[in-house]
C-alpha cells in the first residue's frame, strides 16, 4: 500500500475539514420583511346618556369630546362644587378657618335640615359644628343644611355668598354660569353648563387638592347617622376619586367625576341623565375612552428660551422669548408626530421690554387645524441701551427697513 506524500495528505485533510466545516454552516435565510401594522384607528366617543356632557383632559384643560357643552342647565347639587371652591379659597386666604365653630341657623336648619325633602346632614338647630365637618357633610352627604351654614359663615348670608360664588366663577373662567344659592336648590336664574363645571372641577383639583380629596371619602357620620357618598363610581373603579353628584326632578341625574391613571387624569361631566346608574355609566365610559385613545405630551418647558431674536436699541443684542407655563397638549394616540409649531414674532423688536410682556404667539397645529395658541413673552427685562448704542441702531434700522422692503 502506497502512502500518500505528506503534502498531498495535508491537502486532502484540509479539504476534508473544509468540507465538514462548510457542511455544518447554516445557509443564510432570505430577508423576510416585517408585516406593516396598520395605525390603530381612534373611534368616535361613546354615545352616552345625558342632555349634555363633557370629557376634559385635566393636564391640559382640553375638551376631548362633548355634547351640548354650553347648554345652560340646572346644576342641582353639583352647585356644591362651587360652594366647596369658594369656602376652600376663603380658608386659603385666611378669611375663615377649618377649626371655626359654625352656628347652625334657623335658615340652614329649615332650608336644608331633616324636615326637608332634600339631602341633609341632620344638623341640629343652634348647634355649633366645626367648619371642616360641615365641608365633609356637604361633599360626602350632600347636606343642604351644611352648604347653607357654610355660606352664612363665609359671607354673612346666603345671598352674599352667591355673589362671592359668581365672582370666583368669573375669575376661573366660567362664563356661562350664574349661582343664586349655595346648595343647588332649584330657583330662577340658577344655572351652569357642563363645560363650566369641567373648568370648575379642574380648578378645584389643581388649587385645593387637600379639600378635593374629601370627595373620595365613601362615608361620613354625623349626629349618630352614617351616610354613604352617592358617587357610585367610588365603589366601581378604584381610579375614581371624585367629585360630586346632583339630582332634582328638573335637572335629572348629574355627575361630576374624575379618575387618575398614572400621570393622566380625566374629568367627565354628565348633566341630565335618566338615572343614578345611567350617570355613573356615562361618566365612566367617557373617562375610559379618554384614557384609552388620548395621550398628553409636554412640548415646551416654562421659562426656557424658544427664540432669541435680534433686539434693537437695547442694552443687550437679543431678547430671549419663551412661555410662562409648560406647554402640554392632548392628542389622539398616534397623532403626536403630526404636530407642527411655529412662532409668530414681529420682524423688528425695539427696546424696552418688561419681563413677562407678551411679544408674540406660539401656534401649535395638527393637520392644519389649531390645537393651542400660547403667548410668547420676554423672559428677562430688556432696558434701552446707551445713547450712542441707540443712535447707531437708529441708523442701522433705516437700512434694515429698506432691505425688508426690497424682499
């Protein structure tokens, strides 16, 4: 038997190894394109009960969906959200105090006490009740006697308190409401809108979070009588933490509700539903719709320059411009990348400017439709420059104006 030459043997061995190696390799698979997932459509809002209703994103104040939002309606005990706001504001201003003893007058006892057909906290005539307990009784039990007693203690009389309610309402932007009493007892010229109640609810949550938290309490006992909060959603969904129910024969069943999921919060106002269950179902369906199909985004930070245009005749050569509050907007899921923004700034800015003075406007649009317009303000004081600086800029402005005209 002849042996193969060593070199030939080495070649054969290498070829054999190479063959084995090649045989063990997995051939590359052809590239398979990933399937294109269609953009999820956003359906229209649910068709819910109510003469009028509103869904608001708390973070932005935008109305996401509505039906007859500015229809004037009777608010019934939703009125007490306004009463709560006024009392909380007067406490914050030091005019009244949570520890104040409040005397239950005959007017409060007769107008809202146990002898009436309305909601009551069963307060005793001429008794003294701490203001904080009256707030609990009004918000949780919807006590009309508690509301009247709070009004009288805060402003001296219920009519005077109603004037205070209307002043605060105007201050926070409620333009379609008028209040005649603190309890919501049906009288002429006492009305509001779903939109206004949404504005009020947002203000209460933002301005007085500790007092707002009372509306999440499920029951309250006073004078030996325990009563449950009438907001059914507090038992049905643990993300719901307020706000207030209302009902009269004329107003129907009304509900101001709010729920929080993560950083998102929704406010739903339902006016004139046909039943207690109907108003709860409607409010919950609206809030779930908002959480599912909308998202909020912070676009710009407050007090950070968005532009630094040329400043003429100033001590500085540029003027930093920005917004005074964070710019946050709500859009349908999937629409964020479609947003566009532009700054509307005069072509020539001449000192002086004061910090906070509006100079232009930030416009945010989606598919050519305006989403929000925000004032663009001077972030710093911008005083005039010295005499020679202003003189030079006066000369240069002549050429600047001439060049601008040629364009």
